[in-house]
């Protein structure tokens, strides 16, 4: 079952990631370098993990599983950092007209560092780490990071809605991120709370990741971002 789900995830996920990269290369990468860096990192991590993941789900060999887990959590941490940078960058851009812009950025950076550090101290389990079971504490930590990122994304969405001139491209980026953060937070929670819900949580995370990638692909497919408030479009 897990092997089939993994195959389906790669068959759908990899082409979507490539489509986003191709769409960004049409010019979107200049305006959104952080988004471009994140998408490239997501694609590379998928390619790196794919043979290890398929080997693990097919054989359930302990050595392969330990090797896969090591790479998975390294990639996951790097992607979490990159996506937080993306959200902060979008919030920074959305607050361009605010007088307290620097204070907003400083508060965000300090708050994120504290949140990540406190969550790490709460969940870190040296015994699980010594037994090569990092997922036991990294899973709830990843859940907390996704929950925090979802809150940041809600702040971004509120700031975008409050602006008089609304950029539909940034709104779509924020919507995609919100779906991904919510799905991953719920999926990680399901995997933490019950061993019987591990597969269901994984499926939820894969599906919401598909939705996130599809929304981002559609966002950058357009030749330009249409302003929601542009009178030429009757909005």
C-alpha cells in the first residue's frame, strides 16, 4: 500500500514541480527569487529521496530505512527554512507601505527564531536520536513548524486583503501555501497521535501538496499577474 502511494506521489508530484520551474523561468523568478529557490530545492530533494523511499517501502530493510530517514529529515528541515523565508519575504513585500515595516520584519524574525527554538527544546528526544529514530521527535517538531507557518500565512493573507490594490499572483501564492501548511500540520498530527493513522496522514499530506503545486503552477502559467482591483477587468 505504502509503495503504491509513494509511486503515485512521484508520478504526479515530480511533473508538477517541473511545470512550476518551467513557468517561473518565463520571468517570474526575477520577482520571486525566494519562491524559485524553494521550488528548485523541493524538486532536488524529491529526486534525492525517491530511490531511497521506493527501496524502503518495497523491502522495509532497516539499513535502507535509516539512510532514507536521515536524508528525509535533512531535506525537510532545509525546505522548512526556505518556505519560512518565502512567507517572510512575501509579508515584507506586502508591508511596503507600512511605516513600521522594519519593526514588523524584526518582530517576525525574532518570533520565528524563538518559536523554532522553543519547539525544538520541547520535542527533542536524545534517546530516540541515539536509537536512529529521529522521526519520533522530528515529526511533532515539523507539525509545530507547519502550524506556525500557517499562522504567518494567515497574517500575510489578511495584509493582502486589506490592501486597496490586490495582486492576484501573491494572493494565489499565499492560498497555495495555506493549503500545504494546513495539510502537513494535520497529517503530521495524525501520524503522531496514532500508528494506525500514519498512512492516512501521509495520503493527506501528499494530496494537499498536489493542490499546493497545482495552484502555484497555475499562478505562474499566466503571462502576468492581473490586479484584482484593475477596473479594466471589471473588478
